[in-house]
C-alpha cells in the first residue's frame, strides 16, 4: 500500500453530503475541498511532493485545480497569477498527454492513468468521474457533451456532440458515444448502445462514495 493510501474500509466518508458538492471552484474553500475529494478519488488521504513521480496524473489534476482557483481572483495581480498558472498547466499537459481545460470536471475526479486524454473546454462533467487514457470528449457541429456524476469512462472511449450522459453510467472501452445515454446503464460499441441495465458502482474503485440519486 503506497504512502497516504486510504486503508481498508471501502467507500470514503465525505466532510459534506454529495448534494452539497459544488460543481465549480468559486472560492478558496471550494478549492481546498476539490483538492481533498480528488485525493480521495485516488484512494489517498494526503499529498506529498515526492508522490509526483508515482501519481503524475494526480499532480496534473492539482495544477488544474489551482488554475481553476486562480482564475476566480480579482484584480490585475489575480489575472497575472492566473496567466502564469495557465502556462504551467500547458507545459504539464505536454508532459503528461492530458489536455483538460479549467472548469470542466466536478470534484472527485480520478484520472486512472496519464496519457492521451483530450477534453473540450465547453464540455461539463459532474462529480466522481473515473476516466482512462485514450479518451476524447469533444465537439461535433458546435455541440459538446454534458455528463452526470459517477460516470466511468473506459480506455479509448470517445464522446462527442450535443449529448447528455446520465448519472452512474459506464462507458465501455473504445465506445463511441454520439447519442444521449440514460442514468444507471452500461454502454459499449461503435456506435455505443446500452448493453446492460447496470450502473457504475461495480466499475468504480472501492474507495469511491456510493452513488445516490
């Protein structure tokens, strides 16, 4: 078990209920909560700098969250700090292969592995998303996807266009999603179709909080 790894007891306990989760960082308090929940989504309870080589994808997330926080700061100093942070995020994106713009993902994001993740800046994804490498959430004919909470996105999946994906959905590996997906189902294939009336609970890491509608 790695340093800071959550031990044993299954799903994590949150400091607030899921209904109270902010969907964007608008304050320092939100920022600190997002950092906490992102850690928990990786099965960790604390962060140390020496963990960067072991968790490059989580390091990217933490830089992303700071970028989201700094863009809320007022005044010229805030704008300068935000601009510098955007450069840092862009450089880290080149290093990791992850391209996630600020303001897309809710709290509790879990990037399973670094490498080749591309997300449009107008897409929106809810809390507790588990996303794998080789995925693309993109635009088609001006429309972008909107995903609910507790969505599991398998390796190589592609979601694009003006589609809505419900809560507790499993998007199978290499699926191509171009149409709306209801909550609590599993989709797979190209184009993606519902293959099971089963949500994401069994696909998520054991330390994820349970989904509740």
